[in-house]
């Protein structure tokens, strides 16, 4: 290695304080005190990875004070549930359906409702571990099958006292608004915790604007670099090496670096997992290398085998799934890390290194030659984090607005019973947050206007047809908001022949395949694909639906990267066709629709289907 292509730093071990009793860490005691006796409604827990936040979550729950933990993916949910033991249950689509079958058989009944099944799961456990999609569906009454009682009422009756949104930093602006709206609907006697090692810069102020300054408690963990006294080790010493070369080139040029020891690669894409995996497989035994990726291993079998020590892989090559709270065995002391989309990705990934270890860990951070690092002293992990932030790469997260939270609250209320709707509306008025109420009443006004056909005719008889078209489009638009994660509409079965000695069968989004893989042909089992394209391909067309002006063909980049612009331009044109200069009610309707769509529009609001060439 050339000295000019690398910057090396030796980082000190870091420690975290224990409380006065010495039985747990200081922040853990503070969090438990907040749940049991705190006057605030919401806590933001800003704590490094590996500091023991999950342990404090475990201590919070009991039969009288049940806890719901919302985690970003099912892989992490299963890991946490296993750590918590028999008093916890994973609540996801698969577990609900499986438990429902068992319940039907147990009680010798022909049919049991999903809400009854969910209620029984909750009643039996102290910790319910779920994902954001299921939690969102719970509040939307998605699992209610004709019952007159809202799921939110069932949660209250089941002694739910705390709801934790862990690793919330990975959510988009839109999703932050969704989970905040969910939190606002939950009764005030239930505590809310938002937890992350890298909370968005805006999140504290945003939470105070939404919930009220006096209702938000901020709990942060301060590292110490002195191991004396009542402290636990957080991260051991790290030999940090920043290389100004892409990861593939570095691995190829320095293959001898990887011949010994256990290694973990945390990479930016499936494409990079593939290319580095090929390089390493050419030099080292294939059975010593594990891939952790939804494409190569959709059930994450390799991860569970490693976690349960069923297989001993020397090298793990993973996508960013590892940065979402996944723990790595302490025996892995060598890492190669790509930077991700922002400094927060890099901080999360470096946080996986040397947790609870006294031995030195070796880390290579691969940056492209275009990166520049400031010349300054770096002696601690926090110094390194500040260095990464000063590189100022990637886009900053767009900030959600209280108005948008109000919109999502209004959409949630539409799915509740009139009784729950009335109670929650009364409670929300007590917040006196004008921006939230403006978003909420915008939705209410639109629904009241659209639900009265006779009233619509009176607004403007000669434009009734156009108004109905807007109404129908807006209903379709809203339907996309009732999914927490945009649903891939064109998943397809794939047979991948890239591996020389074997082939891979999987199911994946056709859009991703079109961008990244060479398509060899079509079979009765789906499509046949080969190697990765030399670079991502965006030169193809998609059929786009859910646009204001209807379905049409578009180049993929024109909608994927400009969806909000396209939606707004078409909507403004659509609304301009309705002449209503002197009609105040129609003017208000137009204004409300534009305000709502401007705050919520994005690529997740359209549906795309790849158009194959003839």
C-alpha cells in the first residue's frame, strides 16, 4: 500500500458509566425511571451502538406494564426476541398467521379472527416485538374483521404502557411522519421512546414542535475514555485506516491483507457484495465465505447459522442490513466498510466494531478518490465521527413538518370507529398545535366535501365530471399512504446463473433486476439472469399509474428521481381545468389538496411496471 492512499489513526477504548448502584448503566436507570415515574410523555434515547439499550428495554416490560418494541426489520426482531426469551413474542405477518392456525386447532373452532389472535399473543407476553408495517396496520384496524372495537383500544386494555421505536434513523421523512402520527394517536398514559445511535439532526426540535417542549425528555450517553471507576467498556481500541480507493480495487490490489483472521465486509450494495465475493472466492475457499443479503439469501439462513454458531465462516460479506442493529460476534476483529449514503451510515457501521472487546480491532474504511478528509487530530471514536461529518457527503435528510403529521393523523382517523375518532379528536385539540390541526382539518374538509355528491354538483355543475375525477384520483393516492413501505408491484421469480458451479433461485423486484442484471431469457419459472451489468442501467421504460392525468409510459429516471415534480405539475394542471374563481368552497378544496400532496408526494405514491422491449 502506498502511504499517500491511506490515513491511519489509533483510537482509544471508550467506556460508559454505570449508575450509583453499579447494577446497570446510568442511562438505563434514567430510561427506566422515565417509564415508571417520568412526567414527560416522550423520550428520545441517543445512545451509541452496543451501549446496552436493548437490556434496558428488557427491564421495562412486565405483565402490568407491557412493552411494544418496533424494529425496522424481521431479522432484528427475531434476534431481540430470542435474547428476551419466553416472555417475548415476535408479531409479524408470518407469526400472526401461524399462531392463528394453532389457535383455531387448539379451540376446535372453524375460524378465529386475526384481532383475537393478536390480542391473545399480547396477553401472554410482556414484550411484543414487531415491525413498523404491522404496527401501522394495527392502528389502521387492518386486522379487524368486522369487529366494532378498535385495535388501539385492545392495546390499551392489554396493559401496553410503553411503545419503543428503535433504530428510527433509517426511516424516510414520510415514514417519520407516519410513526409520529401513530404516537400522537396513542393515549397519553402510554410512554413513547424513540431510540437511535444516530438520530436525525432535526429530530429533537421536530419532536418538541409536535408533542410540546415539556413533553419530550432527551437522554444521551456520554462516552468516557478513562476506564477507571464505575465504568464498562463500550468499544475497544481501533486501528482505523481510511483508504482513498474503492473497495473492489483495494481488495484486488491487497488480497494478502485478508488471508488471516475473521473478517466482516459491510458494503453499500448487492452489486458490491457480488464483486468482492468473486475476488475473495478466487483466492480463498468458498465454504469459508458467507453472504448476508436479501438477494442471495432471502431467509438470512447464513446469518442465523453464524449467530447460533452452527457454521464457522471466516469471512462475512454483507449489505447494510448489518448496520440496522444486528450484532456481530466478538471474534470478528477485522472490518472493511464502505461509507454508505451519509456520515450516519458510516457511524452506524463503525459502531459494530470492537463492542465490549479489550483487543484491538482493525478497520479499513473505503472512500473514493474524490473524498477529502480534514487534516486534524483523531484519537477517539468521537473524533472519527466528527471527521466523517465534516466530509459532508450525501444528502441531508429532508425535515418532516407538523402539518404532514396532521395529514397522517387524519388518514389514520378515517380507519377508526366513530367513538375512537371522536375521543382522539378531542384530545388532539388540547395540544393546540396549529400546524398539526391544519393538516388534520385539511383531510377532514376534503373527505366531507367529496362524500357529498349533491354538494359537489352545487359547487359547479358544469365541472362535476372533473371534480369526480379528482376525487377518484385522490382516493387512489391515499391508498398508497396506507402502506408503511412502498409495495414492489412487479416482483418476479428469478433464476440466476452467474455462479459458475450452481444457480440461485430467488424472488426479487423486476425494477432492480432490470437496473442491475443481464437478462438472458424467460422461462415458465420467471426470468433467467446472468452477470451484473458493468454499471446500473437506467435506460428503460416503465408504465406509471396513479398519476393525476392517468397511466402513461415514461423513462424510468424521469419518474424515479422526479416523482414529486411530475405529480405536482399534473395535479396543478388538473385543478386549473376547474374554473372556480368565485366559489370559496372549491378554492378551499383545491388549496387543501395541493397542500397535502405537496407534503406527502414522492416516488412511493406512484406504481411502476417495467415495460419489456418487444
